């Protein structure tokens, strides 16, 4: 998606990945059923264009487009904080969700969006087969 704002042209597409605290398998099916729609709604509320969100038992992936006024670090901070609060305090689930302190983020070209969306949407299959992208799975140093 090409954006224009006050005479500026930009295409800012980012792939985020972050893990659960201590990489515990906290993303159960019940948590995922609540978490991913919540992240989608929160992205819309915050003005992020969400292309995909999905994960495995111990981490989550997102592909988002941002405007230049949004700080990349704020995206991770806002979504991690809001989503764990939602699961732990508002969802009614007995499960808990805690995120690791760090995250990984990569810039993407618009031409890469379909391929990265497919990768995110098929996370569980990638982890079952071991067919993983080292770069897209990286969320810490």
C-alpha cells in the first residue's frame, strides 16, 4: 500500500516478532482465539495497517504498515502491553500471558508482503516441519 501524507510519500512495512516470557508455550488455542482479534482491533485503533498476525505456542508474528509519525518501538510496546493486559485482566480466560522484554523487527518491501503474509499465516506448519526463516523468526540478539 502506498501512502501519502501532507506531500510525503512513504511505504513503511514492518515484520515484528516477539516471544512469551521464557519462551513458555502460553499461546494456547484459547489464548490465540482471543489474542489475534484483539491485536487486529488494537492495530486499527492505533492507526496501524495490519496485514497478518499469527504465531506458535511461544511467539507471535505481525506484519504492519505504519505512517512516519509512529515510532517503531511504540508499536511493540503498545501491542505487547495492551494484549497481555487484555488476556490477563479482561478476557475472562483462566490462562495468563506474559511477553519477553525484547522483540525483533524488520523492514519489508511492499513486493514481499504476500510472501511474508503466507509465512505468518502458516506458522504452525512451519514449526511442525522445521521449515523456518531464520531471519523472520529472530526476536532477540
